[in-house]
């Protein structure tokens, strides 16, 4: 998970990471704990459904719970790890009577969906932030202890019966509408082979809904 990689790369001599999750009894929660982050369970930080009748109530409850945690921890930086995270973190903007937020908040844009850091130029352009001087593109890091450049893929090609002269295109993504996986799966495949690895979003146990 990108959030686990981010926490893993923080210098613990200068940074103390706190992560707010809907539940910490999950693979994500345990992975963050193993990497030195302090995790906080806030059940009201739930995925937001546009057409759910009680969505505004869910949002308000989550904002209040996150505000209470922020007031207790007094973080130097609040990192909203997704568009849903930012919806909850937006409640922190109302806490200053002077009209200015007392918090330094970074919004991490990862998708083209509803969503000042973006994971690609395409995401930045999609949100119309390409001309904003405070916006930055920072690509997701790659853990070289797990993904080693230069390793031969011959064994995978043999397993999939793909010849060495064929171009192999790989797509790894969640099975969600805005990933447009139907287009990738429906390509003709002339001159190359396709390999699609998709994870059903409904099977995900826990979403990071705030990185403090």
C-alpha cells in the first residue's frame, strides 16, 4: 500500500507518524504499526457514498472525530491520503476564528474520480491544478527491496506461454469504474499480450482515511 511505503520511508528520528483508520485490526493497520506508526481507530471515518441518505451525517461525525484527534495530537502536518480523507480533513478548516486554518494540510490526489500533491501529471491536470504554484507532482515510490529492476521475466513468460518477441502490457488496479479496466481488457492485443491483475474494491478491509 502506498501509505505503508510512505510511512516506511520517514526518518523516525525526525518524524512521528500517526494514522487514523476506520479500524486498526486489519492487514493495513498491522503493517503500519510494524513500521513504527501509531494507529488510531475512528469507526466514524467510513467510505462516503454519494447517494446514501445519511452521508452528510456520516461526514459530520467523521469530521468531528478527526478534529478531536487533531486537537489532542497537535500535529505539525496533516496528510489527507485520498479524496475521502480530504472530505473529512476539510472540517479542520472551520476551527480557526480568524478565518485561517491553524493546520498545515496536504491533500494527496491519487485518482481521477471526485478529488496539493498529485501522483501524476494526468491527475493534476484532471483537477485543473496544473497552473497552481502550490501544487506538485510526486510519483508513488517503488520499494526496491520487493521490486528489483533488471530481474528477468523469462519465467513469467514461460508460465503464461508468451514468447520473448512479444510485448507484454501489465495493468494492476482496483476493479472500480474510473480505472476503465473494460477498455484495457477489450483491446485487440495485436502485436502484444495483455496481463490484467485486478482487486475487487468490495473486498478491501480498511481504507486509510487520514494520515496525521
